[in-house]
C-alpha cells in the first residue's frame, strides 16, 4: 500500500489553496508540459490573428486623425499582404446621443460608433480607415463611449475564442479621452451628461483588455491627460500583461514601425524578431521598448 502511495505522489503533487478549497498542484511534469505548450504557441503564433483598430471619432481627434489614418493604411499593406492569417478592421467610437453618428453613417455600432467587418484585403481595410469621419459636434456627452465599445468588442472576442481558442485578438486603441460612469455623484445629478445609458463603465474595459491578447492604448491628445488618466490608469493594475500605453509623441518617427511590430508580434515571435532585426538598431530598440513596456 505504502509503495503505491509513494509511486503516486510525484504525479499528484501537493495541495494548494484555490478559493475556499484545496486542489492538487499540477506536478512538475504536468507544469513542464504546459510551459512547453505555451512556449510553442508564442513561438509559432496563433492560427489566425484579428487586429481591431479603434478610432476615437470625436472632435478632439481632428489634428491627429490624418497621421493615424496614413500610418494604419501603411501598416495594413505591410501586414495583410504578407501574412495571410491576419485580418483587420477599423471601428469608430464617439459619444452617446450624438445625432450625426446615427444620421449619416450606414454601419453604425450601437448609438455611438462605426462598425466594420474583419478583412484580409488591405484595400478594403484602407477603405474602412479612410471612411472613418471625425465629427465636429460635441454632442451632449462629456465623455466618449469607450465603455460600450469595450463591451461590444469583448463580446466579439469571446465569440471568436469560442469558435477557435487558438485565435489571436489584438486591439489598437487610438483615443484621447475617457469612458462614462466614473463619478456616481455627477451621474446622479446629470445622467444625460455623465452617465452611460447602458450603465457600463471601467469594468467593461478591464474585461475587454483581459479577453484580448493585448490592448495598446495610443494617446492622441496633446496633454496626454484623458486616455492615460481616465482610461488606462484605472485598468492597468487589473490587466497585468494585457494592456499598455504610449503617447503619439513617444513614437514620433517610429509610429509605423511600432504598429507594424505589434502586428508581427501577434503573428509569431519569429515574425517579430525578423521584423525588428531588419530595422536600423536605434529604431529597433525604440520600437521594441514601446511594444514590450509601453510608456505609461
Ligand atoms: Zn456607454
């Protein structure tokens, strides 16, 4: 009897606390096996990779939209035409209750944004990007509907993961402000100005970032206050390793290479190293630093 227990011990491992109960810790052999599987996945990449380019479409983006659109079009050509497992789309996020979004745009996303399908065709992606408007009106909102975009995108990622758990999902979030529902006192006094009609908030951004393989928040506001303080700071400790932030200024002169590197990283470790290895050393080091560590 004792010899059976002795033989079984290395496989059972020790007990560890999980919530209210004790469960067997996976043996070293099992953990090694899982680690090898994870390494293999990182090295070979996902079976298919979706890149969601989210654009804030409120007036605050006016000075930057041209640059961001131009860079994203170049990245589209450089990644979709090279890697057939990558698809991408452009999504717009504005304000709730802004009538111009509802009135003028064919592909609306809720009452706040613009929708597009994932595509592997770079010309189609460029059409989506060029079609993305920036609205002059500020609507009635003080904030943008980042929380509802996050909620809707999280649902799509969940669905893709359900169909194929080895699908990658990367979010490029070009923004300049913050989501609704952060100050309960203000919401109670002026729900039409401060609250989200669906009562969503920061928790939806946490969920989106944790479901994605990585969410990159790219700040386009001159003072860098809104996106960093109102959107990224409240979620960063709840999304470790899943979200990062940098300002357009941090990527001056290397924005195209940084975004391209982000997509290559999702394709595979080899594609990322091949790409960064092809860049001049100074650019390669700046790009790698921004992608791996962000600036926030
Ligand atoms: Zn909302």
